[in-house]
C-alpha cells in the first residue's frame, strides 16, 4: 500500500513509517542521589560541616524578644503544617529542616505580624524545595495548602524579601547533613542502618518543630537524635555510641545528654497528648476527625490569631 505525504504529495517509503519508539519513559520514583561512601567515611567532610554550621544557626531566640506578637505555639503550629505539606508531597527528607532553618533565621532578622507567619512558612518551603529537591514545590500548590489565604503575588514578593534577609545564604547546614556521616563512621554492633536512620530523621523533624531547639547547633541535635534512637533500639550500646559521637562531632557529653533528655521528655509528652483516652462505651463516632495539612486556619495562625 502506498502512503502519500499530505505536505509534499510524494510517496513515502513504507519502511520509514515504522519509527515508533518503544523505549519506556517511566521515571524512577527514587529521586535521591546515590550514596558516596568515600565522602561519608571522610572525616574532613564532617570537619567542614562543623566549621560552617555556626554561620547558619539562628542568632537569637526571637520568641524571647517578640513580646506578644509571636508565641511559641504559633511557630509550632506553622512548623507542623510545613512538615505535613512535605510529607503529603513526598519531599526529600532534607527539605523540611532547611525550610525551618530559613524560617527561624528570617524571623531573627525581621519582625513580622503574626498574620504573615503562614505566608513566611510557605515561602521558606518554596525556597528549600528549590535548593534541596530536583522538582520544586510550585507557588500555586503552596497557595492551595494555605486554602488560598495567600496569593501567588504575595508569595513572589515575600520570596524576594526572605531571600534578601537571609543575605542569599541559603545552602545552610542542618542536622540532616550529619545523618549519613554519623551512620557511616560510628561503629555499632547492630548495623540496621535503615531503621536507625529512619528513627533519627523522625526525631530530627520533631526537633525542628519544637521552639526549644531554635538556637541549638545542628551537629549536637543530630548526635542527640542518634543517641535517643540508640537508647530505644539497643540501650546497652548507648554509652559507647555517645563517646564516639562526641569525638566525631566535637561536642561535650553534657550538651548531648541535655538535648537527649529534652527530646525524650518532649516525645513522651507529645505521644501521651496524641493518644486519646478511650471512652467508656468505645464509641468511634466520638473520635475527632483528622485534620488536613492545609487546615492551619483552624488553629488561628493565619489571619485570625
């Protein structure tokens, strides 16, 4: 059968028509870079992180100086909302700690109204996803998560404001950056790194939610989260691991023990508060509905606090 070109009117070679590409265009779900153990095993990388981290620690506890404008619970609610957005969008693990670092450093440099707190958190998520993720969160998506209480125009304006107040220093060191170095260099008899890593990341996210950790060093937070996780998995190894951690990260055991105690106490209080008491008749209808991540307005953070 002859095939004619509609454009030229010439007869086409039938052999040239079988050009369909059968190659799969499916993109792998694993967007993370491969582990480079030569870096994670090199102590020079940890030393460089330790030298750099002080540049990105918030300069002050702005909660103590903001008066009645910003309260710790407001920052906690917004940080929890930011984590919920990251989890629902399957963001890289490092996006959330970096976004909270941006939030705290910005609030140290700029006194804002409490009605702009969620807007600031959304902008910090936008910037962090641009820095630490292959595909950034879109402005429209973040506006949706605020139930459109902020506009794309506001997001773009505040993006410039935040990044200028941060002096364009956005490649910050967070506790996440120490995780793989610690796991690779700390000797632990039970090498179930996947479970330990997940426990560490969970505790790190928890620390970045709580206002008590605003001015803490990322290295000490990472060490404390690992030690807290080790105590839950293998209590007998905790003492040995603590000595190794303090040697690797150049921190004192007193610093680490103080944060571990704080982490354990906060986790215990949060767990007990999150576990509702069963009613006498065990009526499932009495259980409160689960909030969606974008329902921050219900907590009176944006626009009505």
